[in-house]
């Protein structure tokens, strides 16, 4: 395989300190990091900043982190339109919205893009690929497929049901950027890349290992083996 998909670490943080620590752990080895943001409603668990007593305004804390990495926020939250202004002003470069989480997806995407940020849409495993309409493809920078049945957890197994979805979208829209998130490891990374994924989002395959550099390199190497 001549094309090498990008590896993006996914961070689920219980507090700001853990978030900052994990960003620093992967900083030397990647260009982007994805922040998994969960409100305990759309996703069953809560992560930073929703674990705090007063979450309003907390995304702005990201500006306190001195990092060379580009940050993207994967918002696993119900009605993200209520949170979007805080995330637009948080310092992240890209915001990913689940199409299942809102009835105002087009308006949210327009707002993100209008602020000069990248915007992506995310589909849960059971959401049909046909939900990605022409209008979304024209307006977003990325389509991310979840490859696990229950979002909001690291370490859950990769579900092969995502593979035909990647293939179908790639065939219909050859130039769209596709990310796959969930259950990515040295075995499944190759499957997702072969199906047409440009980006592989990995959590436990990276952060559960003691040697972060080795873990990231093994993911990269597995794609071409």
C-alpha cells in the first residue's frame, strides 16, 4: 500500500490534568489528536469538561495547553448546538458532530465553517451510510465512521460491519476524507486502510501501552505488512 493513513490518538479524559498529560505523551509522534467529549446523555459516560461541577466555558481551558499538535473535538453530546460556541472559541482546529445527535446539523456545520474551522460528521455503527447526503459531502472536511457498537469507550472490539460502509462511501465519493474510530489496533488498522480510510483514530492501542512511540509505530507498520 503506497498511501499511508494518518494515525490520530483519541483521548478520553476524566479531568483536564489527564487530558494535558496524554496530549504531551503523543506530541512528539503525531500531528493531530482527537478529544473525545461525552456528556453522559448522547454517550453513556462523561468526560472532560462534563465531569466538572460547572462545565460552562471549560473548553476554553484548552488554550492553556502549550502544544504543537492540532486538536480536534469529537463531540459525543446531545444537541451540540447548545455547546458549539464554546468549542468554536476553544482553540481546536476541527469539530466533529454526530449526525444522530441533532436536528440542526447543517446549521452547526455552517457555523463551524463560518468561524474558519474544519467540520466533520460522525456516523454511529448502526447508522446507514446513505445518511451522508450530497449536501454534507460538499460542506464537511471529514466523514468519521464509528467501528464499535457502544461509543464513548476505549478497548471495545472493532466491528467488521463498518468495512462495507467505508467502501461504499469511498466508491461514491472518491475524494472525501474518511476516518475510522473504535477498535483500531495492529490487526484492524490494515482492514480499515484497505477499505479506503484516510485516518485511523486509536485510543487504547496507544494509551494502554507503556511505550507510546512503539505503539504508534506498530500501528503504522501493520498497515503495510
